[in-house]
């Protein structure tokens, strides 16, 4: 249990997020659009609610993979996901790396004492999805072949906005928009997640971490738990998990097994810790896990286009 707690919190080092304007750059056959605002000008209040777009130029209308990086909902940085995004774009997949508002994290740094709580992170992700759908023609990707995934806290958000229909429907979008879901090394039952800390060697984190993100109320924990919306699961889902966070993904897998839904693929990286799997996906020249993601997206995208 203690190893789960330690690896859950040891996600990534936060980098400072600069207030840069949107810019387009080319890297070979990949066009990059960085720090793109996904909110209407009237409600832009920070530099967190932006995204980076990576569009392969050698393929017309590539599928779109919406990607949410990790950071315990509290110190994520979309720019840290650039290497991973570029590697997928090199394979013909457009990638949108999303930023979102963050929660307090005084357990990590006393200065991180302010921020938002659930459901604001999920609302930001939903706003970004809506912006991407509205602007797909301008950037040249296929919004009819949209996939979503994330790492750690990003995996939770990817699963939540895909399964709890209220998020996409609030923007006039159908959950059927999402052709495939790829949550990696996340937690999907917030009540269970809080209990792990409460009964571990650092019980204060049940408040300083989990309640700082999801609030003190049981109803909010239930509302923020993707396991409570499995009746809405209709898109193929590809669960990937490192060795350290195995129990969280196994719980999610077991809950899915209790339903009649069977379009599920599960891949466990037994030999890699939480940080090691992220580094493998992002930086390794050869990664069987990254290739599996690419194959999942391309296979479903090809089947959709042939229908």
C-alpha cells in the first residue's frame, strides 16, 4: 500500500508555464501550434487553459488524439508532454496536449495553497474538446476520429469526461464523439483512492491531497469517480498501467468486467514504475507501449473510415 501512495504522489516535476502567445512552428513534417487558447476571449483569466497542437503534414485529415498529462491535478504541465506528442505525430496522429486549471498541493509545496476543485478540471478538458471540434478544419485534423487519453491524473480526467455524459453534453457534444479511450496509470474510484491514503502511512494526504482536489464531501468523490458511469461505456477502451499503480487499474478493469461491455484491451507494464512508464512512452526511441497506443488509434481510425 505504501508503495502505491509514494508512486501516486511522485508524478513529475512541475515546470513554470509561460504566458506566451499562440505560435506555429514546423518540425520536419509536423506543424506545431503552441499555447493556443481554447476559451473565449471574454473568459480568459490565466495561462493554464491552453493547448499545444501537433499536426502531421504528410497525411490529410489525421485522427486526433487528445492527451492530458499527469501531475496529481495540481502541478501538471502540458509542455512536458511534447516528446510523447511528437512521437505520435511522426506516426500520422494529430495530438492536442491539454492544460487545465490546478488544485492546491500544500503537501508538495506550502506555496501551492490555492486552486480549483472538482469538477473544474473536467470542465476545462471539456472546453478544450469543444474548441478542437469547432476548429478542426482550420488545423487540418479529423474531428470525426477523436480519441482521448491521459497519464495518471490525466487518465482519470480522460475517463471521466468520456463516461460522465454531462460534460460533453454541456457543450452540445455527444459522448459518441470519442472513438477510443486510453487511460494510463490512473485512479478511477475516488472513494477508494482517498481510503488508500487514509489507511496508509500518511493519512494527512487524504485531506491535503484528495480533498484538496475533490472537496470534503462524499457526493463529490462519487461524482468524480469514472467507475460510477460504466453504464455509459460504449467506446473501445485501452487500459495501460505501470506496476506501481496496478491496484487502481485492476479495480477499474474488474468493474468493467461486471458489465456486458467487451471492447476492452488491458496492458500491464509489470516491470516499470509509475515514472518509468511515463519516461518510456515519452523518451524511449522504441516503446512497445507507445506502439500499442498508435496501433489502437490507427486500427480504430481505419475501421471508422471504411464504414
